[in-house]
C-alpha cells in the first residue's frame, strides 16, 4: 500500500473527518469550561517521523500527551497534545486551583492529573463518536494514557504499529483554540494516526474505492 | 562525517558518525534505543537511533535498515570501520528503551522498549562489542550526546540534572 500519494480528494475526505470530530470535541470542551471554543480547519499531512516531531516544536519539547488506542474495526491511535502551560491552564479552570503547576509545588497532584485524564476522555470520546457516526465504523477509545515528557519519546509510541509498514504517518491534525478576551488561551492538537490496515476500511466506508 | 566542533544530530531511524572534537546527539528517545559505538583511541564514534528490534517483523518490501536493531548495528559498525575505526577497539554505550505509557493490554508492541534493549544487547554481543555502560528502561524520555574526545555519554531527562555514563 502506498500512502505517499494521497489524492486531493482523499485528503479532503480525511480533512472532513477531522473537521467533524473537532467540531464535536470543541462543543464538549466548551460545555466543560463554559467558555467559547474556536476550532480551525484541520490539515492532513503525510510526514516523516522527524517532521512529525518538528510539527510540535521538536523532539525535545516537553509536552503533555494523552494517548488513546482506538479499538474496533479501524484500529489506530489518537493523541491529544497540549503544551505544559495549556494543560496547567485547563486544570486550573476545571479545579479552581489557581496555583496548580505540573512540575512545581508539593501539593497532591492526583486530583489534577485525574482532571486531565477526564478532559482527555470527554474530548476524545466526542471526537471518536463523530468519526464513528460519520463512517459507520465502530471505534472505541481505550482508557487514556497520560505522559508528560519529551515529544519524541511520547509520539514514537504511537508510530510503532505504522512503522512496520511505512516510514511515513498520515496526520489528521486538528487545532482547538480557547478564545476569550484574556491573554491565556489554549491550543490543543489532535493527531489521529490510523493503523495502516484501517485506511482502506475508512475509504471504503466513505464510498471511495479507488484508494489503491 | 564532521570534523569541526559541531553537534551532529541523528533523527529517528537514522545513524551518523562523528570525529573529535565534534559531538553527536539524538533527542527524545522513548522506547527507541540510542546506540553509541566508538573507538576511543581513534576518537571516532557512531550513533544509531533504533526504533524497532527486528527487521523480520517488517511488512515492507524495501526496508529502512537504520530502523531495526538487527540491521542498523551492522551498518553502523561497517561505516565506522570504513572511516578508520578498528574492529577490536570498538566499545558501546546504550540508552533509551523506556516504556512511555503503561498499557494495560498485553500487546507485544507495548513492551517495545525492553525488547529494543534486548535486541541491541544481543546484536552487540554477537559482534563481540562489549557494552561499557548503559542507562535503559523506566518510563522517561532521554536526550543523549556523545563526545568521542572523552568517551562520555551525556544523558538528559525531563526535569533532571544531566549526568554522564
């Protein structure tokens, strides 16, 4: 199978899938925080592994990554990626603990990390529900796996399945912006990395059979 | 190859060489393993950033040999020998092989860090290259930098002081 030459039509389809998912996720997050959420048009990129790291600021960039395995007919991996400040901001909003910091302070972080897991659950759940409804493919997210570490270290975990087959990953990227008049805002990134065998299923479900 | 005092960067599933006074580094090792093979007297070193343990698991016709432990290490050794290193003098230092996420399901893919480390050690012993030191396992990412002048491997982890092995 060759993914390097996706037709622009196929890219549009994947983009639209991302759009629908992001729309749902943005709505959930908006309800959760009681704030207006903006989403931008996602991009679909075919990138090498090193480029993938560069997309989020290089392999050494410290990120908060929530990984979900997708179980069901079209397995894959979803990442919700937040910058450290963004994750802290979200937790502060959700727990009303204005002093929360991921690395400093001695307070018990269990509650805050649990809040992060829950944010991931809600946002990713609604994202996958949208995908699943649209494609009529059964997709179930696993429990969230939280990692706070270097981008390179966290992201390669999601590339392992794909790396046995190809040296590139298709990223359906989605940005969600929290827009209020205050300076602080968040910009979450979704990376949807379908396993290689899932692409034909997704294209078929959408009625595109000429994906070869 | 690099003869000036610069840092040679090695990407994922890639390898490269350096001669003192330069250094060589790779960033964001998670389950991947960084293998440094060097000739201390000739002050030449090679670094390989290995993603997977075994090329026989590949489902590709044309594989990238730098991606797998069993193929990348021989490539690295050959390229060192071609550039003046001596087979008998080769030593190794390794780092990485962490498990970044504690998956509950027991899929083999999820144990990839330890499997990478095992595969690397196995291949090195097959080639009679002894491992001088290593820092592997755990659930943390690592950035490593090797200086062929001193033979020190610098390891940086998130929110930890750098240290040398």
